[in-house]
C-alpha cells in the first residue's frame, strides 16, 4: 500500500534515510524505483542499491582515527568487539580502519571478539528491577567471553565497542574481572550518544572516546545530492559520497 501511494504521488525524488530491514520490502522498493526512474538517494551502503546514489559515513576513517588516538595514548593491545554483526559492511569497514592504524604503528591487529547478542529486555526500562536484572545478565554474559582475554598473560589494554551503549556493559564486565575501566583497560565507543543511554544509570564509566558520525551533515549531503540529481547536475553513474566522522574525547584519561 505504501508503494502504491508512492507511485500515485509522482515524487520528484526519494530519500531513503532509514535502513530497510526487510529484504522483501527492499526488493519491492528497488523494483518500483527502477521502473519509475525516480531520482533516489540512499543513506548507507544498502546491499542491492549500488545503482543508486548513496551517502554514507566513512566508518573506516572513524575507526582509523579512534585507533590512532588510543595508540597515541600508549595503548598497544587493542581488541575490537562486535555484538554478532561482523558480516555487516559497516563493521568490516571499521575493521579495515582499525587494522590499518595498528599496522602503521607496527602493532599486530587482534581477531575480533564476537559477543553474541542477548535477547532484548522483556519489560520497559521504566521497570527498574527488570531493567537492572537484564543489565546484569548481559554483563555476566560478556564476562564469559572476556575472561580468557583479560586474565591472559598479555591482556588487552583497550576495547573497541561497536556502539556507545555497549561500553557500559563492557565496563561493568571488566570491573567484575578485576580490571578498572578507563584505567587498567580503556573502553572506546562509537556513535556519540553515550550521555543519553539508559545503561548510564547502571554503570557510571563513560567511554574514553567515541566517534560522531555527524548525522546532520549526512542528511544535508543526502538532500544536496538528491537536488543535484533532480537538476541533472551529476554524472550519469551512481554517486557514492562518504562523510568523514569526528573523533570525540569523552573522558579524562
């Protein structure tokens, strides 16, 4: 029904700014856009949308700068963690940035530590007891994956989290294993939303640094690109514009 409304409205252009999680819906959307030749800009590197204009965050540059900063502060055994999404393109790009920074410094990149995701909490966050129980269960889940690394003869001295919200679980897990977060082991985040997370009420240690994707600038660039496509001011081939994120130092170290 949404696609039919889109067709009837004869849009001058389409901005797809949210991830399309359903593959069936994505295929149907792409077919409609191809059929009608509607100028379209996608946010992110959407599989199957390579023939359309795209604007994405430069994840490789963000991870590269974050890793370089950690190295400049004396971190040498930096471990990347992932909540089970290593196949995602954006995560592979971040890994490339991390590996490039490590190798440039003469350091050996470490294999990604995959932390399988836990089920979402069964109740709303307003239920403090249920939320606290969920948080503690995830922390203990992470402890089971971190223990062999943190208690090894050469433990990591920094962790890279896939996103800011995960840093609080990692910090609590490290503390449970006798490692003081951002002192014995530094924990860096991504996306720069740590100050607004619900997890902050249960673990006070913020990430030592994070990366701001500059979402407002991504939106501006997507709209600008669409306007140029509508006005026939672009080459015929699809454009792929990357927006460089910003490194944010968030905690005294």
